[in-house]
């Protein structure tokens, strides 16, 4: 028997309903790009609930990487959810909001019909580490007005760790931040070798992103930067830290998003024409997106559209 066979035989049987979605490296932010690890979207799965975009970055030493410097750029049809583990990011948008993203504090920006914003790591930041998430807006709300919310969730003690619930409800805590579909977003810390069982909404599908450590997610081992997917139908969720150090995770959830979307660059629409119109209006500096005040540089230009029409995508169920 080979070493691989021995390891496999010693591993508990994984739950076949858990999909493991690997990350891929993607440059983010134009000419001064930083590299992020992206787990959504991908061919195997477009969305988890209304969560449609998961970028995971760091820990990056700013002295060597240069940090984050994303010039003003547009969004349509979505909400951005910014969550940091380490560092600080300055946010400016065309709603007139000037805010900071700090560890343990969620910033949620609603683009609706159109918004523009910039994101820059602050001079005091030496290490940058966090996640950038998008939520697709349903058809009836995707042209809503611009909005912004900031919330600092209190830590909730778990038997074996703690949670910070930035969207939705978990472990008896509910975030006041509004969303347009039922959602869950939480940072979880598991102590060494701890196992935690959480009550969850059986109508939700769930995704678990591993930031540090290795964790069994409903029986399936997830390693750093992997995203596990669990389909609806479960009322509890067991997470087990298999290492002798703390594990940090991001748990996402929501009711299945039944609409198909077109996601290209920073836009979410329902057709190629939606995207082409948004691109044209951004390039023309339309009032649709407004202006970002205070950023010391030019806006990001939109890339060229592909030569073939963009097609709507949704999850295969």
C-alpha cells in the first residue's frame, strides 16, 4: 500500500454533498495591480445564494507589494462587502462617502443603477489581509439608488471559538445591515483542534472560505484559500479545526439565487446589452456613476468587450 493509500484510508469519509472550489490567482486594480485569490465565480459554481464574487488576499507585506491602489471604477447591479483581517483601506465613492475599512468592521456599498468608488490602503498599513465580496441584486432591486452602511459586529462566544456576524443571523446575533435577499456573512475563529456545531437555516446554501488553518466542513477537509460549498437542506453545520493553531474562516450563505446574471468587469446585468450600455456610459463619464472626489489620479478605463456576446449564467441545480 502506498503512502497516499495509507493517508486516504486514515481519512474519515467526506460528505459527498460538499464541493471543494479551489482558488485561482487574479491581478486586481489595473496598472498597479495586486494579486488576489478568487474562488467565485468559476465554471463549477457561479453563486452561493446571492454571493457572486469572493476575492481573498494577503497577508501582503506592503513594503514589497505596494498595497492596494484601485482608482475610481464603476459598479452596477450589486453590493460590495469589504471585510479586513489586517490593515486599513480608505474608501471614497460618488455618493460622497469617505470611510475606512478596518479589521472587524464591515462596509457594504450598494451600487444599484450605478456608483463609482476608489479603494486605497492607508500609509499606516504595513500588512494587508482580507476579503472582498460581491452580492448580486435581484431584478426588482438592481436599479435601486446608491447606498452605504458601516457596522462593527460584536464577537459572539462559541463553544470552541467565536463569531463576528456582519450580515444576517448566526449564533444568536443579527446584523442590522440591510440586504435585498436573505444572506449570511460571518468571520469564525476556531481554537486549536476545536469542533463547533452551528444552527443554520436549512433553506440556505452555504460556502466556507478558509483563511488560516485546515478545517473539516461537514466532514470534508478544506485547506487554506479553498471554498467549500454545501447545498440547502441542513439545519446544523459542524466545523472541526484539524490543526494545533487557531483557524480563521469566512462563512457565507443565502437562499439559492434563481435568476441568471451577466457579470463582466465591475458590472452585473441580465444581458450583453445591459453590460455594453453600462460600459459606454462609464467611458462617457455619464451622470449614471457620478464622480469620486479626493482620489489623486485618473479613473480606471473600462476594458474592451469580448468579440462574442456575453451570455447569462446561473448555477446548475
